[in-house]
C-alpha cells in the first residue's frame, strides 16, 4: 500500500476509543499524540522491510563452507533445509572465551522458543568457532531446546562473513537460494560510526525482544544495565 492511500496517522490516533481509570486529560492528549508517532513508526518499519526485500541480488556464495553439527559435517546449502532462505547467526563463543557473551545469550534464549515457528518459513541456525562438543554442552547448560548449533572449524565462513578468522564477535547474515545459486541477501552494517550520541548501534527494529519490552517502560533500557548469564 502506498503512503498516498493511507489516512494521516493523527487522524487514526484520534479514532482510538481507549481510556484508563483516573487518567488526566493531559495524559490522554499526550498519549494520543504518541499513538500517532507509533503509527508512523509502524509504517516506517514496513517501508524499511519492503526496501530490504527489494534489494538487488547480493554476492554469490562460491565457497563450499563446511560446518559441524551434532549429527556430523554439513555444508551451507544443507542449513537451508527445504527453504530458499537461511538466517545464520554467529555468536560470541570462540574457543578462547571462557563464558558466552551475555548479550548473545539473552538474544538466543529469546529465539529458542520461536524456532518451531521460524522453521516453518526459513532455515535458522547458530554458528560459533568452538568445537561442536563445547557448543552442545553450552546448549544444555543454557536450557536451549530448539536452536540448531554448528561449529565453524576452519573459520572460512567466519573470515568471510563475520570478521577475522578467529573473530569473537556477533554477526547476523541472511542468505537466499534461487535455482541452486546461493547469494548473500542482507546483514546489519556499521558499528559505532553509525551510532547516535549516547546509543549503541543496535539494529532497527531490534532483534532481541528484551530491548523492545524495556522500551515500553518508564525507565527504558537504562544507561548502566546489561544482561547477565546468571541472576
């Protein structure tokens, strides 16, 4: 739907019949103005998603990347399963790291229960440089039941799509497969150089519902709080 066909957000916001006990007229006025902005935000997210889907074909994947899962060695093409799209998340748990990155843990734990739904639409897998035996122990310790974890033993994939060969950093990559040809479709780009003052360069929309929930609260994300592996 084109923007020209949409009713103004402010007009839609004024149609909302919501009122809560004992709210003031000042609260209702401010809330209605906020609703208009929330409608615009929803529309902008939809426009960005459409723009992302309309990207020209990305670079062809010409390397036979090999991974190791609990059932043995597989190639990148195998991770697609029956789908034409693959989401491959690289998480911070290299062989030299004693503990999993708390942010990666928070993100992956939030995804674990969604895997059965996600798997209806796309291939979805996690990868790290540690041996698969170590990754399996991690999954058991974190209580992950559905995430598919793979080791990148050679570091070839990590070197091409994450950073250095032994990069211990997160990366979210999406691949597409058409007529047997695999191409890179999309990944978040930019680090601190694209961050606004006082903010981390988090994705928009953020892929971790932790932050989305905190954004709806009076205190927001805070400035000195970070997820922990243990509470």
